[in-house]
């Protein structure tokens, strides 16, 4: 049975420091990633994070309290004091977060946040929900879509309730609003090559932008048995598709419209030994979530033991995400 942990202010777990939940403010750019839940209603064959209903690695899931998240976002806005963008991307499905509309409304009230985008598989969106998202102030949706074929799309999403006809209606509904929409297929060689052609044509027909993503093997993700394409081959494929369909598919970094901002202070040094307090089980079974210096840290190779105090060694601090291991006594 899945254990769902509510991350509230009272839980004592800071929202900065973990890769899979909370907030990621990558060094020096003004795009803030917001991850409110690890839950997902699909089970994609190629999910890079092994999210979804039948997960091999994750027996614990997380959901962040709305007010706690907004409190952090207000503090970040004051710290950066610049125009910021929010991307609700979650390692799960953002629309599975029950307070999504209130989250967007709350972010809209914070003056620095200009754009609010979201990635979604689209399955939980209804006509009413799309209207609510527009009124709340969502500016963009990246919609994952990998085939227009009924059975193939169900296979790729790992779910017989996935309904591509409904998804196409959903795209049409979004097009009636002020929300910008990008179709976001994952290109998987020998699996959905022709499907990507169909999706490009759909994007043209419905006047949507399209961003094709490269399929990648991830150590703890679900994998499709194919040879992973190289970036060289992938970009050549995009070039070929651009020519074939007369459409723009490659975007330069500058076109992503992020700006440089000052970094968040990094609270630890690599290899430093730090005293921490254990707060919750980690996303993987042999991991725990600990706290120190107002940051959350993941301890690998550690069996969860509530309120234990221990010493860990910092393995990585990249992007203010802290990975540690126990210090052997
Ligand atoms: S919809 Fe996204 S998060 Fe959910 S299983 Fe598929 S790839 Fe993973």
C-alpha cells in the first residue's frame, strides 16, 4: 500500500533541498520549478522517474500543503526581487494536486511572478477545469502526447483509461482560452516515429506549438528496450522533421526566455560532514529525508528511523538539491 506523506509547515521539512518535491531554484535562472505532488494517475512505459500507479521503486508519495508552498514562494519572490517564472512540473502529475487552482491563484497574487506554466498528461482536465485554470492565471500548458492511435497511446501511457480522443478535445478547449499550449511528445525511435509525424500534423492543424523531447534511459526510471538515441541523431531527426513538415522544432536556449538572477545561497560544501535530524522516509525505500540549516536533504543507503540524529557526508549540492550518505562511525 502506498504511504502518502503531507509536507506541512508542522512536518518541519523545508521545501528546498529535495529533487522530487518542493521547489527547485536552479542556480542563476529566473525559472522556479514547483513540485507539489509525486502522485500520478498514469503509468508511462518510459517514465523517467518511475512515477504512477504501479511504481517499482516508490512506496512512499508526497503532497505539499498549499499555504506552506505559497509561504515559500512569497519568501523567494522577496529574495530574488526580480520578475520570475513558475513552472509546475512535479515528478508526478500536476493536475493530481487537489489545490492546483488555489495554488495558481495564490501565485498570481505575488507580484514578481509573471508567467505560470504547467506540464500535464491532460487526462484529468475537463472543460470546466480548463476555464478555472485560465481564470486563475495559468499562462501555458505543455501537454504530453505520444501517439494519436487509440491502442498505442494507451500502451505508451500504460493505462487503458487513457483516451486520446478526449485529449484532442481537451487541446481544442485549451485553444479557446488565453492559455498558450505546446504539444510535447517524447520521440522514441522505432516505437513512435510515425506517431510523432501525426502529432506534428495535429499541431499544425490546431495551431499549437510543439516541443519534441528526446527519449532517455534513466537508472531508476522505466525503460523501453531500444538503443537510446544520441543528441546528434536526435537533432538530425528534428532537422529532418522540420524540413518534412515545414515547422519549427528546434529552440535555442535564448528563446526559452529565462533570465539570470542571483543564486540562492548554497548551505553546504561537498564532502562536508553535517549533523542532521531525520524527518521522513525518502522517495526510495533505502533513503530518508533529513533536515539541517533550513534545508531538506536526501540520505541514501539509510533505513528510515524517526527523529534519529546522525552525521552525514554531503555528496552533491547542485541546484540546491542535497544528496548525502551516512558517515560511518
Ligand atoms: S504522465 Fe508523466 S509522471 Fe505520469 S507516468 Fe507518465 S511520464 Fe511519468
